[in-house]
């Protein structure tokens, strides 16, 4: 650049600002409006199956109109030049600090993201290099077991995939839902997971394998469906019957399942077991009764346990 050119550029820029201000601009313009935005920060990449998702944040003081996302990769590049021999090309403009695109396994992608100010000035880029690796296959043998406190998921351990340790993510969602909730705070290495029960709704649990370095590479998932009818309580202990002034009082030990909603009491009438009442606690009063034969069940959201043993207070006792 010739000597004095910076002065000339600044002179003409100031003249242009003055002309705009004299043309009725309500807000006087300044050189700040043409200051390049800062580069985005915390640029990250996550690959799930064949899609790479970029995310970043912006900490600059400027008002940002959008972000420009560019890429380059080695397709069609002479080996002696590498990716450095290819220009970047724009693949998207977004207003949110995130962008996703499909990729081809085995290629290495260079991405860069630049902020564009409200005045149309583009700042310096933030860059990231992402080798697109084939992620692990869905875990095999996924199964579940209903416990007292949890739904325990188990699957076959995958060990290593392409020489790298395999980790897992566990998700929960409704059947057919596009969005799922990630249950683990960070990728897990063991091939089992205790999930909180959801006995009132049909729930799909899914598990995917992933590689943790240099980025997160997550594959497809295996799924298993848990229904309310799967929550069958254990057989309750035989109750104890007490004859009181108010009637016959039954008491028993609580079931161990945290998801039991209560207990149904059955009474034998003319040789048949008939429902006599329901209790949310391990106690029941058959008001005014002086004799009877009883048994109980524990109740889940829809399913009942097998019958307990029966207890009898005969007439005249």
C-alpha cells in the first residue's frame, strides 16, 4: 500500500459518514459502526451418526446480524497440496450460534465461523478441524429389568471400536417423539444404567455408542419400550387382622417398590373374592365388620401383584 493511503481511506470514510449524517440520519453514525466484530469463542464440534453439529458463543459488544459458516475438505484435492490448497466456501448463514451438516466418513473438514455486524462488517474467523470418523454401531442385546427403585438397562459391552474406547449415552423419550432426553450427565463406560421409572406412561429408552476423542462421535441407538403394564409389584406379605371396636383392622408390611400406588383389599363373600376397598398405606379398616377372610394385592399404575396369603377372623371370636 502506498504511503499516505491509510490517511486517504480514513479521510474518505469520515467524509462519507458526514454526508450520511447530513442526509437526515436520525442516529449519527461513527467509526464504531464499522469496527469488525470479534471472532466467536468456544467453537465446538459433535458428530452424531453422519451429521456434524457446530456450536459456539459470542462475547463481543457489537450487535451481530448473523454468523457466516465456511468449510473446506480434501475431496478432489491433489495429495501434495492437501486441504491447504483448497479455498474455503460458505455453507451457511445463521442467526443462532449453531450449525449442522451431513458429512462423509473418512474425510477431514476444516470449518470456520465469522460474525457479521449489523453494518455488514465481517470479523475474523474462529476455526476448527474435524476428522469425520465412523462411529460405533448401536449396542446389541439391550434389555431392561424393573427394580424397586429403578429401571435397569443392560446391553452387550462393545469394548473398542477402531482401536478407541467406546462410551455410551442413554436417552428417554415417548414413542415416535423426535426429541429425547439425555439421562447421563457425561458419557458412561459401563454397559448398564439405572433410569428413574416412569410407570404412568409408555417410555422408550435408547442407548448409543460413542467415541470421546478428539471430538464426540456418536452412532445410532438401540431402543427398548417399557410399558405401564411392565410394572408388576411383588406379592405382598400376608396381612395381620385385628378385631377392634371400629371393625376389623388389617395391617401389613409395605412393598419395597417405590412406584407402588397403594393396595387393594379383597374379602371372601359367599366363597368368592370381592374387592372391598383400596388403601394408599399398609393399613385398612373394614368398618363395622366382626368377622371375615381377607387378602390383598399391591397396585402399580395399571397392574396388580399376585394375591397375598389370606387371613381370617371367624365369627364369634
